[in-house]
C-alpha cells in the first residue's frame, strides 16, 4: 500500500513540480522546454489568480525526494513502474501524460498536460468531493466538465477549467463565472464534450454531456487516469443518461 505523506509547503514559496520526459517511442509534439514554459505562463496568468496555489515547473531527468511530478511516458504500462497515477511510491503527488492516448485522440500534448497540472494542483491525491443537494457529492476535478474546450497560450492549446463557484450548491448572481471561458451557466453541470463523477451513499455515478462524449469516453484506455481512483476497487461506475449545459 502506498503511504500518503504531508506535502512540505512553505508559505510564500511555490510548490516545485519536476517535469520529466520519459518517452522513448512516442516523442512529444513540441520542444520540451517550450512546453514547460507555456504551461508555467498559462498557470501563472490564468489558473493562479483564480485558485491561488502557486507552483514552479522545471525540467529535469530525476525528481528530488518529495517533489511533485509530471511525467511524460509512452503508455500506461510505462508509468506502472513508478507507482500510481496520483502518488509515487514515496507518497508524493504525480501526474502522467500518456503519449499513446494523446496521439490516438489527436490532441496536442499541451492540452493533456495542462489538464493534469490543474487537477493535481488543487486535489493532489484525487480524494476531494464537493457536497451538493440531496446528499450528492461531486468530485473535485478541475477540467473534466469542460475538458475539450481550450484557449491558447503561446500558440499552444490549454485546457479550460472550472471556477470555485462550480462547486457551490446555491444560486449565484448573474454573470457569475463557473469556468474560465464562461461557457457553463450553473454549478455541477458539464459541457457536451465533458463529464462529471458524483456519488451518494456509496453509489458512484458518472454522466457525460452528450452521447457522443460517452462513446468516446468508453472507448478510451482509462488505466492510470485520475477518475479511476474515485471508483472503489471492483465497483463499476453507474451510467446515467447524459445531461449538459452547453
């Protein structure tokens, strides 16, 4: 069993995240240094002012003990040697970018990397839930509800992400933003190209914004994805009829 260690945060200092390119057969579609620089710029200009958790990305071949990581690997099988998707064997948060999935989905690596970065920053070990009405709880995933909507930073596509208001189960003033691009109109909703995971009384469910999204989702190799760690061992998520908000 992987032990979870307290992250050594220092007031006023960004959380250091080691970025490691371990690809062998499926190289990145953009220079590694340029990718990391764009991710840092995107985070500082767009994500940090909303969520308030500073990070410092840097490229290296090996992370220091206890550092968070983003690793780029060929497949989920390559990631298994270093631990789980959300924790290393030493108990530190880690995110993987699987290049086989990136190439199969024909998405830029920057989109997947920003998605993983945003979600790891706010919920490092994928165990946070927001309480909604009637006892339902929604997973703290920053990008899943809007995961195919993008914006550009230095010519690279970055993932849209939800705002804190998305997790608040009450009526909000007009013009409240629930996501960075202003596409959603209410808490706990998803775009037609997104999905959410929620639960009540041990019953886990997921819904997709459209039938097309559901079809694409179910065709994916989900090994190693954060969402898989929301689901108890041996229990499949129940499928709900798709609903959306845009």
